[in-house]
C-alpha cells in the first residue's frame, strides 16, 4: 500500500505498525472467544506462533495492518488489505474508538488511487454491521457462508463495500487557509460556474467547456481521487469565487468569477494550492 502512513493520530488513539512487543497482547486478544468468534481467519486454539504469523504479515506494506494504542497500551488492531478486518479489546468497546480509527485509516488509504475495500461481516454481528453502516459501507445483497474455526462451522455473512468515489462523496476533501475554502464542485454549482466560462467569442477556452456541456464537464471531472478533479473556492461568506481544475502532474487551471475576485483572492488560492500540493507545480 504505497503512501500509507506508518502512524496515524486519531481523536482517541494512535495507529502504529505492529512490533514484536505486541505479540503477547495479540495472543491474549485472539485467544479470547468473544473476539475470535467474529474473525473467520483466526485459528483455534490461538498461540504465539499464530501471533508471529500476523506480525510477519504486518511487515508487508500492502496489508495496511496497524495497532491501536491508547495511553501506551495496545487495545486492538486493524487491517486494510483491501479486505477489512479489525478487533478491539473488550474493555475498550462502547466508546467509538474503532469508528475513529477506521475513519482515519480509510481516509489515508484513499488519498491515492486504491482498490475498493471489502469487509465481510457475520449476520449475527450487529455491532460491526452498525459500525460499517455508520462509516458508509454498502451491504452487498447476496448472502454467503464462511467457515469460522473457533466454532468449527460455516456462518451466514454479507460483504460490505467501500469505493474511493463513495468515500470521497461521503467525506469530501476540503482545504482551508485563511478565509478561503476549497471543496469539490457539484452539479449545484453549475449556475455559478456558468458565469466563469470563457465567452464563445474568445479563443482562450483551453480545457473549459461550452455552456451547453458544463454539466457533463462537472460530472466528468468530479473528484474521484483525493487531490484531483474540479473544485470550487469559496470566500469567508461561502460565496463561490473561482473554479479550480486539479489534474496532476499538470499545474491547476483556475478561473475567477470576476476581476475583483481575481485581484483579491488569487494570491491566497495559489498559496493554498502550493501548500496542499507542493509537488504539482501549483
């Protein structure tokens, strides 16, 4: 998983790489039937050698395995590989810890083009179903059965899916600096963006569309990967003052609502873009 950070600070815990010092706690957690019964891949009985296998897997960047640490103590673990799995110590449940951890981890996962995430959940695991729903995962209608070693039998399950586009629709990437806010453009912005298009008489049209194709242009360039797509800039009054097309590795294309907005806000917008995308020649 290229670019996935080693450490991620959340509101309630730290996500960090697994280390040999965690082996005892991994063994303790996954030996607990109330944790292991929800995880199909967990062996039963679970021992130190099994914990060492997870540690070895965690060294592979593509696995996205991170320990949840609170006040210096390991309280759980998660993986985005892109199969989503996680566990939490029984004493840490009920405080929204896993929600905050997964939200930050998934946001980091989708900062670059990445495969959809798939979380397989037992039909009787109501708490995990509620968590996945709160995060925005979509339940795939077709039921399947998976073998759970701790129970020695197959259990009915459903897959839950999250795509990059889905995540960015639910959690749009918003940049702020001073009085300027940059957010993804939507079809609701069309009437204002229409006022920024080059006139039909000018030859300075570049990549911008004709008025009759603006809606298609907005959809074509809708933000589907963080840091790419059509954005709008708003001032302190939430008035749209510019549209910005981010298409790395090329420099952003910007058009302002008026010359006054250009004169007043151009430096602020360019500073914001240069700060957020230092390698894109903003």
